[in-house]
């Protein structure tokens, strides 16, 4: 027992050391990138136009003090024809809005919401699914940083749901109740705050793997609306 306990303690200490080393390396890299971005902002633009895994965004936005300069070129990045760059731009912006809740961030976030509304009208079903599934969480961040965007974002979510519903002729019975519920939630959010948690749990626990992409997207839209409402109610 003593041997096992000592062994476990050694493993824990080793993991702690690795974590400390990782954080130290991350800090050094972020400091280096910060110095490079300050010396030449075009480097920041080049790095973000090339893109990198979105999982690193929380680290880069929080760890590189000069990341706010990305707000200068995000409108150009969103305007790129590649869907991957548009997605990355919106995800990057969502983290920047939380980190830097500035008037400039609000302006760019409003632009992003408008662009998302425009893309909704031109994307095919497959591209619509590929674009909105990873960007819906960004809308929650926009609302958290800038409550004045609440109405525009809720309207956008309803529009996405309506477009998805219209494209699912064979599954209307599954979709129509969701669209009706979304409208009711949008119009009377205060009356749904207690029910939203139950709906969110049911959606999260349901099996969406075999669903039509539009059906999956509708469920994700509902979960996003619920998250925004719960966030607003809780303050």
C-alpha cells in the first residue's frame, strides 16, 4: 500500500511538472508572438489569414496582449471566399469580443452577424451545415459581450431555423414544433427560463448522429437560443 501510494504521488508530481513546463513554454511563445506583432502588425495578419486550430484561440487571445490588432483585419478575413477562413474569423472575433468588449469590437461583431445572415441566403445545404455548426457558439459570446446584439442574433437564429425547416420536407413533423417553440421562446423569453434547462438537457442527451443535417442544425439552434436566454436571465 505504501509503495502504491508513493508511486501515485510520484506520478502526480511528474504531471504537475509537465503542466508547469507546458505553461512556461506557452508563455514564452505568446511573449515572442506579441513582440513580433507589435514590431510588424502584418505578421499578425499573415498568421491569421493562414489560420490555425480553433482550439488554440483561447490561449492566443488571452496570452498575446497585442491580439486586439486583429480587429483591424477581421472584416477582410470574413470577406474571404473560403468557408474555413470565414469560420475562423468569426470564432476569433468571438474570443476577442469577450477579451476586449470595446466599441470597435461591437462594430465588427455586428458586421459578422450581418454577414452570417447574408451567407444564410446563398449557402447550399451542406455548406450551411458546415458553416453554422461551428459558428453558432460564437453568437453566444457576442451576446455575452454585447447585450444590444441580442435582438439581431435571436432573429438570425430564427431565420436559420426557418430555412432549415423549409428544406426538410420529409421531416416536417419533427421540425415544425421546434420552429414554433423557437418563435415562442424569442417572443416571451422570461416565460421559458425555467423550461429551457430541461429542453437543453433533452437536446444534449438525444442521439443526433443519424439525423438529417438540417434537423441537427435546428436542434443546435434551439440549444443556442436556450443558452443565450439562460445567460440573460442569470445576468
